[in-house]
C-alpha cells in the first residue's frame, strides 16, 4: 500500500476482501485494467491487490464459488459508462444496466469468474 495517510484505520472499516477466481491471473488482469488496482505478488506466490484508493486490500481464492448477489459490494468509478465498456471489453458482463437504482447512478456486473459487484458513480 502507499505510504502516508493510507490506509485509514477505523473500527468497523472494510479492509480486506477475498474474491473467488477461476484463474487468478485473469481476475488480476481484469481488476487492474478496469479499476486500476495495484497487483502485488507475495513471497509465498499468492497474488494480492490494493484498490485504487489504497484503502482496501485483498486476494483472489480458487477454493470458493463465485459470489452471487447476497452482500453486494459497489466499486466507485469516475465514469460509469466508460467503466461498463472496460468491463465488457475485458471479459466481464453487465448484469444490471444504469438507471435501476435511480436516483443513484449504479450498475452491476459479473467479473470473468462470475462474481457480481456493483459500480457507483458519484
């Protein structure tokens, strides 16, 4: 993670996520390209990430099924339409178009492994 003020430490803050993957290299490339996540290779050979704000970190795991809708995590984006195009160009699918949660600007997608996430534009 970046040095300085990141990550913010706070009781109850979401700080670490394990994302199911079929092929970790495919998933890592997807999130790096679409969301500009920093990808790290640990000394044990596992692959980890830091989100674009260096506030949340995590890893991909291959011993779980993809996460369908239950808890729905939304990723903040600068431009939802550009992000949706990047998602589809890099092996993801849009599962809910913009406008279904109006007035919020959101959409949902599945990543290459089939995990469902939301995207949110401020």
